[in-house]
């Protein structure tokens, strides 16, 4: 269970019928109603992809930027577009460079090396551009916090225009123009533009025709907007819808080559294609210190060169995946046994370009904000990812006196810190995260659109969900749920990275499901379990056969099992904390000798290499399935504690798993020598132990 709770929305049957009468499929109608669309008019309006584009000059200081760039074009001044090394920054850089070059500008691009220079404007880069006779620097997707760098530009006689979409600090850089919809004195209607969205607005203001610029660069705007997880509402929805159309008929040879290299079906280009296929490969260039491969891919007009660059990006992405797995294993091995409020870890040999992905994975897996620091001498550079709505930018701002520098936004941020301040930072950020979790503001719930019956998941109904596209932040892909499903079969596929399941309903209906990036151990599920599943349905085509597949988002035990496990865990936790227990509870906790033997035989048979890593509740269910005998969760935990106390196993508790290692040398032990057994026996009998567990194991 990845999420603490599931919030399953409800809707009125008459509203569903109204939408169905208007032509929406039964499944689409349920989703729309659950999202507040009670009438056909509400539904049509929420799905509009032709929202009008706002006037670029509504952005503060856009007029100043346009005037300065026009002057540079008239004078033939050399311009540098200074970007960022992620998808948003790369697409923003390429859009503005291509736009200016087509208007005769002497224009170069500069994206700092992620490993050597880090994020944003820096002194070395500015001095290098000065030596190259650059008279004007235009930033895209960065620069809003670069006050010192703006001062250096003035000293060197370089004019600076900042275009960014990140959160502002109290002081803005002193520049010819600072364009950011987050400015305190903002006049733009919303703050959800991506970095490439702001670059588009600048190009549109220079051109005077937004439609013409969108026709030319909608594909790049779409890529950056989706990859940076901007809200797909208002004009962002227009950007993405138009961009997806262009991606399905790619006119840019680099994008066509990348789509081909990735094996994408041009008939089915969606936000998922961008988010899960294209964006990771483009990001790999920046992460692995080869960002020029991505910029050349987008700017080249040579199909042969484009094919080479696309192939190189895919190779880099495979390298990135291997490094990511290695860092993840190292980071997880450093965690303690208690569930963390925040994770702050530092590594000497971690790859700066990859730790952000690992931080994101750990934040989800351990349900807390995560900060991973790559050390280099006395300083470290960190990438952080939020969880549950914890505002990273606000947290780093509050602790800025411990940091050398920082930047980002509420969900993802980076900072530089001295080695001797890490422990203090860990304590402080953990306290902030703990306070946030206790405040009730944390959002760790899964929002589920509606519960459905298996019979509703027909090919026709699932195909009709395309009416909701484009899906993303603010308009998510539908998440549905089904309750009381039995696990008929399960297997790990994709070299053990993913979990495939066959689910059966009480009605006899059978569904195929896949849980990506999750193993049976991580999901805490076993064959025969009765579970609830939350999922996004999709149509899978294999060898010409089309079928509905459930892409699982989360799963949990059915209600009765959850309630039983919670009650047993509560009693066990009270015992572990040396709290009072009743005679009846002691009797419930104390295993029979046959139960000790049953658990021990299962461990001996299933500890591969003498070790077993398993969720406690799942281990209990697996023992029940394997033996055919009921095995309670709290008694199983008492058995494990007893084995650990008597030296038969080494037992380590992680936030979500138990790590068990067999240490027995074959000797027999007397269960009555266990303190926990004697303690429970005395409680149960209301006096001294009478040896009712006499015997050996």
C-alpha cells in the first residue's frame, strides 16, 4: 500500500445518465461526474483544448525585453541564450535560439554542465561569454535568483534579460528585464507557465503573432510543459494539445528520429509518450553531462545526424538507469530501522546528474521528503524531492543560513551545503518535515475517481477515455478502483522489475494487471490474497490481439483483512512499548508450539541464501497459504521476536519490511528460555509461567 488512504470520489447516477445521454461513454461519464462535471456543458468546458492565449505583454517587463532584443538584432550584437539542462530548459533554449537565428541574430546557446557548473548562471560561464564578445544574455528556465551574477554582468558590460518560471526570492536580479509570472508584482493571469512557455511568450511578443509561433514551436512547448509537470489547464492545455498533434506529424527531423528510435506509434502520441518515453531520454543528456547531444538533436536539419543523436540519447539513458540502480541500493542500505520523517543522505561517489531520480523514488517508497547530497571535498550538491505536499523551497528558505546556495520550487529543489553543516541541516529539516506531517496538511492520500465493476472495463469504454486527453497535472489520467479481487496468479517480469497479476472478481470476471517498478515483496501481496486495486485502464495490443490491461497505481488488502491486521498490530505495538495488556490479549499473542514450528519451517524453506526480506503482514499471509493453517500477524511477530532473542535469526526492522537472516547452527533451543514467551505466559495464566510451552525447536 503506497498511499496512506484512498479518497474515492462519488457521483450521482442522474448526472452520469445526463452525460451518457449527451454521448459520453459510461466510464468517461463516471470519471467526469466524479470531477465535478454535473452537466454536459460542464464536461465540454473542462475538456476544451482551444483556450485563448493570454497577451505576452501581460508579463511584467516583457516590453523592456522586446525593446532590448530588437536593438540587438538591429545592431548585429552577439546574443547568448542561457538555459538549463533538463527537458524544459533544453526545449526553451532551442526554441529561442532557433527563433532568433531565423530572424538573423548572431545567437549561440549556453547550457552549463550539470556536473562541472551546476544549475543556473555562474561566474565562469559569464566570463567565458564575455570573452566571446557576447553583449546580451537571455536566460530561459533559470536566473530568477541570480542577483550576484546579474551584478557581474553589469560590471562586464553585458546586458541581461531573465526569463524564468521558478519561485522568486525577496530580491530580484537587477537586469534589463526580469520576466517571471511568480514576481510579487505580477500581472499575468496565472503562474503555471513552464520555462519553455515563458520562452514562447517572449518569441510571440517579438513576432507579434502567437498563433504563428505556436505552429512553429508547439512541439517543443509541449515537451517542456509536460516534462516539467505543469498544470494542464488554461493555455497550457492548448499548448499541449496542439503540440501533441505536431508530435504525431513531426516536422523537426530530430524529434522524428527520437520517436523512431524509441519505437513510438505516431498514431498514439499522448502525454504518457512524452512523460515516460521521450522526456527520460532527453533528460539523460543533461544528467550524464552530454546536454549538447539533446540541443543538437532539436536544432539539426540533417536526418542522418538526427538519427545518430537519437541513438546516443537512448544509450545514455540506459547508462543512467544502471547508475541509478547502484545509487539506490547504496542509499537504502544506509537507512536506519525507524520510519524516517525526512531522508538526508550524503554519498562520496554518487552521480550528481542521477541522484534526483533516486530521491524521487525514495520519497515515494518511504513516504517522506528526501534529500540526497553528492559530496566533493568539503562541499556537497544536493537534489531533493517532496512528498505529501511538503514545500521544499519554503523549507530551504527557512534553513538558508545552513546552505551555501539553493533554488527550485515546492516539489523539487537543489542546494549546496558544507560537509560540516549536514548533520545540523538533517536535524532541522527533519523537524520541519515532522511538524508538517503532524499539522494535518500533509497529502499522502490517493485520489481515486470512482469505483467500478469489472464488467464496465470493455474495450469500447476504455478506448473512449481518450476524450479526457491531454492528461497530466491538473487533469490526471483517470484512476479507478475495484474492491475484493482475488490474486489468481502473479509473476515478476522485466528482469524482476515489474509485477504481473491475474485478478478474479466474485462474479468470476478476470482482469489482467501490471504493477510497474514494483515487486511482490514491495507490494506485500501473494497468490490467493483478497485485495483492492487502484488502477488506470489501458488497451494493450499484442500480436494483433487487443485487450484491457489494468496499470496498477496501488493495491491494498481488502477491508476485512486491513481491519484485522490493524487491530493485531495495535496490540503488538502496545506490548513492544511495554504498555498494559490484558490476560485475553496475552492469550491472543502467545503462539502455540506448533505455530512456532510452522513459522520456523517456512523460514528454513524460503530464506534464499539464508536471508528473507518481507513485509510482516505479507509474510503472515504467505505462511497461511503455504501451510493451509491460519497464521495471525501478531503471533507471527512474536515467533520472530522469540527466534531473534534465542539467536536463531537476526531480525532487522525497516520502515516497511522485515529483514530476516538465519543464524541458527542447528542447535535446539528451549522456547521457555525466551523472556517474551515467559512474559506472555505469566500474563495469560495470571501468575508465574507453568511451562506450558515446554519442548525444543
